[in-house]
C-alpha cells in the first residue's frame, strides 16, 4: 500500500512539473484549421495496479461555502442577536429586512460602514402593508394607533413578550403615558393588580368608551359568570346595575369594600338626594340606616324579586331585627314583634299584607315610631282631623266626623256613631285607647288591655252579632246594639245584644 501511494504522488509531481515546461516549449501555431472529425474513443483502462489519474481541477464544481450567498444583515459582526428572542417578527425571521427597510444605495446596502436605509413607507402605513385589518376604523381609537405609532408598544423586530410587546405585563406599557394611580388604594381590581389592562380595554380600537372590549354589565360578566346566573332570573334590577356596574363600582381601585366609588350611604345619596335630606333631618330615625351596611341592610343594590330593590318582603325584613326586644331611640323598649305576631293571630290589614312600610317609613320621619303620618301617641287627645292622618289614610274620616249614621260603621248604638262619641271631643280617646295597631286576640284588633300610664286597664270587651259591651276602668259598663238603642249604663253580667 505504501509503495502505491509513493508511486501515485511521484507521478502526480512529475505531471505538475511538466505542465509549465510544456507550456513554455510550445511554439506559436498558425491559425488552426478545422480539425478532421474523429470518432469518439473510450478512455483507456489503467493497467492492474497502476495509479488512477485525477480529474483536472478545472472541472470540479465550487463548494457550497464558496458559492455566492444571499446577503444578510445578520452576521457575526452586525445584528448578531437578531432573531434570537422568543417572539420574532415574520419578516425578520425570514431575513426579509428590506420589506421594511429600503437601502438608499444598493451597492453599499450590506457595507457595515457605508450602508444607509429609509423606511419602506411612513410608519403609520408601514404595518398595513401586511396587516390588512385596520386598527383605527372604530369609534374610539387609542392615541398611538391613531397617529400610527405602533412601535410605541410593539418592538418591530423581536421581543421576549407575546405580540412583541416592549414591556410586560401590559400595564408597564400603559404607565408610559397614563398615571400610575390605579393600584394605590386598599381595594384593587384583579386584572389591574395583575397588570392586565387589556382584559377590559382593547389596546387598539373599540366602538365603546374607554376602548372597552364589551359594554356595560356584559364586560363584567366575562369574569363574573356567577353574577349573570344570579341576576338574570330576578324581576327587578337596580337602574345603575342594569346600565353599567361602574356607576357604583370603580373598575380600578378604591379605598372602599367592593371597590364602590364612595362609601354607603353617600354612594346611594348621589342618586337619591331626597333620602339624604330625609335621613339627615328626621326627628325620629330608623336605626337600620345608621348601623353597619346602612342602606344595604334592607336593599339589594343589584337585582331582586321585590319592589324598591328590597331583599325580601317588608315584614320579613323588619322581623330580622324585631325578633327580640329592642330599645327605641326615645329610650323605651319595643316588643319582640315576631313573637307578638305569632301569639296574636288577628292581624291588622297591613300586617296581613306583610307591609310594615304601609304605616312606618323605614328612612325616618318626624312622627313617633317612624310613622308615615301623624298618629296620637297619647291616651287622651283633643280631636283634630290632621292628627289622625295615619288612620285616615285607609279608613274613612267620616267615622269620626258624623255623629249619626246607619252605614259608616258597625260600632254604633242605634244610629249614634260610637267612634264619634269616643274620639270627637275635647278629651277624646284616641284610636290606640281601644285598638291594638298590629295584632290582637279579639276581632277588630280590640285590645285586651289599654295602656294608661303604668297601668294596663282591662277592656273586658265582648262582641255580639248585633253589638257588644265593655267594662274598662275608664268608664262604667256600657253596651251597644245596632238595631235597638241601649240605655246605658248596663248590668255587665246580664247584658247581651242578641
């Protein structure tokens, strides 16, 4: 083997040395005549053991590395890191730099010292060469988009962040122009805390104010799906909640729970100034509007099945608190109304309708016990029609105005109205002297006993089909009969109206 290699190298060296000599020894030739055609001959086969002659070097193709390579801006010396980030712009990844950058001189385009470029188009139009969908076509357009400054947010070459954003999270871009005041308060909205402004705002264009991605509650329901399921079946919706949650809730940050714009009740008073005046000036106030949660103790601020945004029927709401003895604002003890109503089954009409608010104003009034209209709180009081405004709101005032009647009332002795006799005088007995205003064991809400100072005066009232009798401590035993006038006083033990 060694001998064959030596022989081969020796022959090759002799051939190379002979080539220059032959070139110099060759005389100038006359203009060549056309050679005679010769038949092609097959190449001679080398003898066994002889070295195989090499092909002339002029016939070998050029290696790949020596071919004319496509010019590139990315070399070891220039832009060496271009295309290495996680998110690379398409033209950059394809090496198509001239799609956006046009060389001023083709000859020096790739000369690191002399090249100069200009943008293929103005920046506001450059991106639309590829991105055909216009980002400035809707009603509300982001400032950088309107002025064609896409590069203010997006890196045109590459970025470690999605969409080739220059910073992450997106809020870091927003704060380049917008004040950093969205996370300063105690309560911060989740997307804001995460820096995801684009969860609610479209960074380019939108048909809605503030470039919101959806309008009104639909935007909030994107995340708060449980609220959609809770609110949709309800009959009554609070107007601000129906229109836009941000009427009450700050979508960014707030010092108040649930990010409400202002604390309750000031938030509510923003739309209900009449209630602000009423609550602030009432001489008899309702504790429910003063204690924690205030308006929200009774009202649902979103959606409910009850009118006036109540959380339940008025009586159910009232008995949430009035299920125990409570001290009134005047210092007197209020009865456990829930227990009282359970024990006394002859209920006043408003109680039967579960409407405590028919008589009581839950926001406060100038009348005692937060009654909506005047009602004497004393046992004795001179008659004045306006002093019985509460009762006459439902009952005919003629009960106390007409001395004689056969139709206005069943409480009469013959044709004499006993309502007139009791009430319409200088020392009149008020309605509360005989009637329990909430409930009683007796028909017509007649009291078992009448409060007279610290004494509970028993009424001893008995009702008959045609009349009745009573023997309270305030007068001698008396009876009445609608069909035949009774001469009083009576013998209480033997009298009957039937």
